[in-house]
């Protein structure tokens, strides 16, 4: 028994050791191992690429079936549409408010640090910016209803999957015994997916090591130097949001201990950091909230996939700082009305940002357009965005988990004994 517990603690710690060792290995490879076949083809684009992405793909493989089944089970368990509607409205409310807070915080921090003032634009390595058109708000809204649910599932369109699964869940609850075998199928399949999540997580330390080592072997530090102030401003705002705003909210709304929350949730943040995808983090997030924090899957199976799709506070923070940075670098004055416009558009952009790497940069063009900033400005920050993408993804999913915990607490779907039990770290 004791042995088993030791092993559990081992996995969490090992993910963190892997993060650090991976970064270290990547930097050593970047600076001290000469370019060539062995370093580039065999190690970085061979072993690291295959093992790291193999792990990531295995987690992504679980997302659609898991979200689909667990949402059906969750909405079936809640049963009545009134409660479901209440949970939905409350969750969306929290998501909007936290995003608006995040972007305001980012604008404040950026105006204190002034990242773009005195920047020598020619010293920054630029990557050609391709500003894809972001979909309009009306289309984003309409797109929630799948014309073909099978296509929605095949494409991993989260909002469509959520819509269809909730619909099924509600009707299954209404049918009760008359659909017992269908309900049972989904709930057993859901358990199977959870087992698979845990099985894949066993190789997480190796996968995380390879993903991080490959990233750092590719970027090194050189490109960062002229951009340090911009990066510092983003990091600071992300830190304040993740460790300050969320934890204060958790304390005020639930009375739960934020330190315990952070300790238990750290491996999920580490996973999000190494993969830079909120979507791939969904299974681990639901599992951690359930097993370690006592948050009922009835709530999390609904709020976590929704959050991974529409609630991107970390992304909004990057966008807020980027607006100030590019405006300063190009010598453009922003008015108070511009700032309000940025808060509104970045909140909408956060909804339209998919939980996969780098999409925040694409929706950034929508924010730039809204206040007339040159979209070419995105080229300035593209080269160094990966490391920020990793960090903001960790904040994105933390925001979802905090809101979920609060909503679960308010709906009495939370076991505080499990949350307080520090043997479950
Ligand atoms: N990578 C982010 C996420 O998955 C989205 C982004 O900001 O690009 O949450």
C-alpha cells in the first residue's frame, strides 16, 4: 500500500524534473553540440520529435471520445435542464469576468513596463506574419450547432461536440430506464477513457522531457534578448493572474486553500506548458479535479471542455501586452476608447481562439484591426511566441479549473475532504 502511494507522488515530481531536465538538455544541444546529422536529424527531429509528439498525440486521441462521453454522462446526471442552464450561465459569467480581468491586468502591467519604448525594431528577428481572418462573432455563435455531428466529432469541433452531447444527455435523462443500455454504454466507455488517460500519463515524464528539449534546442536564448521587456511583461501579468487573481477568487468564493490547489494542479500546468494545447489537457484536468480535488465530474465534464474552448485568459493577457508593445514600437498613441475596444475584442478573440498551439497569434490580428494597429506588428513577436504560448496555456487551463471548482462548490458538487487530503497530491 505504502509503495503504491510513493509511486503516485513519484509521477508528479518526475514530470517536473523532466521539465527542467528537458529545458537544460535543449539548451545544451542548442549552444554546445555542433549542428549536424546526429544533433538535428537523429536527436532533435528524430528521437525527441517522435517520442514527444507520440505522447502528445496519444493524449489528443483521448480528447474527443472522452469529452463526448463524459459530457453525456455529466448532463444526464444533472438531469433537469434548469440546473444545467444555471450551471452554464454561471460558468460563462465566470469565464467572461476572468477574461476581462486578465486583459485589463495585462494592459496595466504593459503600461507600467512600457515594453515597446526604445525598441530597436531592426534588432528583432521577424517571421513573416500571415494574418488569417478571424471568423465573425455571429458565425462563431452559429457554428455551435453542428450541421453534421459526426463531422463535428471528426474535426474535434469542441463547441459542436458540447452542444450535441448535452442534447443527448438531457434526453437520456428524460428517457430514464427506457434508455438504460445506451446510458450504461456511455458511462462505461467514459470509464475506459479515464483508464486510458492514466495509462498514457505513465509515460508523461519521457514525453514532457522530449517536447521541452526539442523546443529549447530549436530556440535557445538569442532571439529573446531584444524582446526581454515584452516577455517580462507577459510573464508578470500571467503570473499575477495565475497565482494572484485566481487564487484570491478561489479563497473568496469557496474558502478553499489556494496553496493546496496549486500543489495538486501543478502537474496539469506542467503538462499544458510542455504541450501548449488546452485541448490535449482536458482529460488530465478532469481526472485531477475529480481524484485529487473532489470536484464532481458532473460539473467538470461540462465546464472544462467549454473553458478549453472559450476561456483563454492567458491568451488575452498576451494580446493585451502585444497591443501596447506594438503601439509603442510603432509610435502609435492609444486612447482610452482604444483600451476599452481592446478589452472587448480580446474577450471575444479569447472565445474564438482554439485550444491548440499558436492560435492566439492568429486571433491577435482581430484585436489589432479593431484599434487600427498594423498587423505586420505580429511579425515582431512571432519568433519568440512559443515560450509564451506554453506559459499562457498553463494559465488558460488554470482559469478553467478555478472556475470549475467555484461552480462545483456553489452547486454542492464538491468533496472538501478529498480536496484537503494532501496524500492525494
Ligand atoms: N495555445 C493556447 C491554448 O491552447 C492558445 C493560444 O493562445 O495560442 O490554450
